C-alpha cells in the first residue's frame, strides 16, 4: 500500500505542541492525513494550508476546572466522530490534553498510538503523557535523559 493511501491522524493542543507537530509536515503530507487541534484565533488560518479539523480549546478563567471537564467530554465526542470518519491506522500526537481522548478512543478501536513527548520536557514528566504512556505503541522522547523517566520510550533525536 502506498503512503498516500495510509491514513494517519495528527493531534495536538495549540501553541508549542502544534508547532512541533507541524515540523513533521514533510513526513505527514506523504499520507492521507487529518490534522486536529484546538480552535483558536491562531489556528483558524491552518485551514488554508492543511486538512484540519478543530476541537474545543481548554478553557481559561476562574471556572477553568469545570470547563476542562466539559471540554474533555465535548472533545471525546468529537474525537470519536473524527476517528470513525477518517479511519486512521495511526494516531500521532505531540500532546497535550487535547490528545487524551483521541488516544484512548483510538486505542479502544485498535488504532496504533504514537506519542512524541514535548521538546520542552527535558527533566520532568507530563501529566497527559503519563496517562497515555501505558497504552502507547511507541513513546518517543526528544531528550536522551527522558528515557530515565519513561523506561520504554525511544530517543530518536529532536523534531527541531
């Protein structure tokens, strides 16, 4: 099967996680890909250049704890719909919280999960990564020392 026929789902929160995922453009554009990130003023222009869908952003402000769980529920529904519509063989993510429902639901549906730990994680673990680490088919780190924190991880260098 040619790369163009293979379907992959790329998921990340906006900001630095998305910037890292977009560094893989030469790789993912060889596939039938769908990019999923949070809807925000900075991400809307991506629709001009990429096959992209948007999910709810993590809420800000004083009710952000309640809003976080509400957006998690909404994004779980969205992730199920997007996964079933695109039918990827692999979910590739640089994290963070936005990727959690995609990885969990994808894994339940037998889809391979590849997590790339953020470049910003040099000496410490990440809460969202900790949730996905046990179920990830591949867990990649961008700093050699992070293999001490995630024993079954693989260091292949950094995205940058």
